[in-house]
């Protein structure tokens, strides 16, 4: 009898193995979380627009994977690391989310990233620019999808040096992102003969930049480098214009978006250099996405929003190919895929978690150059992904 039981068991197992594979999912839904600053200084850079972009990706994919509906969760981390980590922990422990898209703020997203030491989920970091994500804080499940401070520094810093801007003063956001952006840019300067005449650090959410701009004015550099983002960048540029610094030195916004330009207007932002991997007016595909986004948001998307869309769409493709939402299987698929969509062509996720893709140097147009609404940026250089993000040899990721 024991022999018969064993025979039946083996036969049943063989039959099961011979049959069609069945997709395996942990829940009755594919659950994606979007965590971003929805109301603070970075809300224009990412904010609710990221939700719109991700939902467009879900809709374009058909709203389901292998018959399982895709559900989007959204929360405001308020640019506070403890708040962001708490939301992510609740999503993972109680709501059983499969993937989190990180909208912005390196300090907050590094706190979320630290949860991966005890929990397993796919973490698509879009707006956290710190290089720590793919270096000392890398994990098997983290992808730095859009940009990092190195890609920005190498794209803009090199261009300004080539134009003769050798003496720099830094006005830096006083937290991880700003520190990293300053450091990466200083490294470019030192390597190429530039000089740092001084630096000052301002808290996130500073409204009055007068004292900081006065210190920059006293140093008399050729270039005032703004190692900040969002409302901080806008307010710093406005203050620099009020003090007439535009007539005395070049102002380099190291991280700036088309939405920031729109908020300031071309009169205030014309001539600024910025680095972005994407622009809405590149081609028919980017314009199609931008038009659909505009219908929902009444403004054009920036690179963050395009990356939100691409990251969500790429994740869903990987889940479908894996036939599972298991993070190890999905990450294996993600690393094997070429990423070709309206955001990038020929992108790929490297062993250290960096999504390698080209980035571009833009100059903000003058009012006379702009030919239509939101026609603000002119592409003047293309930097290939390995040059912008650095070679794998430069990474200190422990996975290598």
C-alpha cells in the first residue's frame, strides 16, 4: 500500500509539472504605493503629478496582471523621514504592498530604503538623488530610476567649466541630497581645474535667502551653484535676481525642472543650465504622454513624472513576465530587461541598482525663443549613461 501511495503521489506531481504554469501572486491584487511630498517644498517637482503618471501607466497596461487588478496607494511623507518610514512600514505590514515608488527627498527615501534590511519589496526610487542608494545603502531590491547627484553634477559642472566658469560658490540644501549634490559637483571641479570660493547651507523650506545670497555676493564667484531643489531653488533664484547677481555672475540651478521654470517665468529663468533625462517636447511619444498628463493636471509633466510612469509600467511588465509578484523573481526580470518607452530607449538596470540611461544638458530659452506654451528648454548636449552615472567600478555597492 505504501508503494501505491508513493506511485500515485509521484504521478500526480509529474502531471502537475507537465501542465501549464500558473501565475503566483501573494494577494488578489498587485499593490503599488506612491510616497511623495504632496504639500511641501517639493510638491511641484513630484507631488500629486506622480500619482497621475503612475495611474496612466496602470491604465495603459490594462489595469491588471494575469487577471489580478492593480491598486495604487498614495501618501504624503511631508518631507519627514519618520513619517515616510512609518507610512511605508504600515503599507508593507498591514496592506501587503508589492512595490513602492519613492517620489522625492533623499533623507525620507533612505529611511524607507532601510526597511529593506528586514522586509522584501521592490523599491523604485525616482526623486531621491543621493548616490547612497546605489553605493553604501544599496539593496537587492532598490532601483535608482531617474537621476542621481553624480549624473547632474557631471552634466552641468563640466559644461559650465568648458564655458570658462572656474570660480564657484555653493548655496546648498542642508540635508543628504544637497550635501551629495555639492560633493559630486566639487569633485568635477577639482578634476577639471575649478575652484570653490565658499559655501553656505540653508535648511529645507527656507523662504528668505537674503543672508545667503549676500554671502555669495561677497565671495564674488563666477558661478553661484544652487545645490537645492523645488521651492528652495525658485526662491533662491528670485532673491539672486533681486540682488542683481545675474549681472555679476552665472547662476547654475543644479536641479531644476520645466515646472519650476513655469512657476518663475522665462524672464527670471532664461539662460539657466539644467540637466534632465527627459523633456516633454522630444518626439511624438513624449508629446502624446504630455498631452494626456496635461488633460489631468493642467500643466506639463517634468522628468520625475515621466520616470514615475516608466517605472510603474516597467514593473508591471516584469511582474507579467515573472508570473509572480515575488520580489526576487521580479528583480531578476527587471535586471534582464531593456527599457524602451517614451521615457528612455535602451535603458537597463545595473547590478548596483542604477537604471542606466542618457541624460541631457538644457539651456532655458529666452522669451523671444519660446514659440508655444511650455516651450522652455533647448537641448544642447547629450551625455551617455555610463559617463553621467559613472562606471560600475566607481560603485561601492556591497552586492558587486
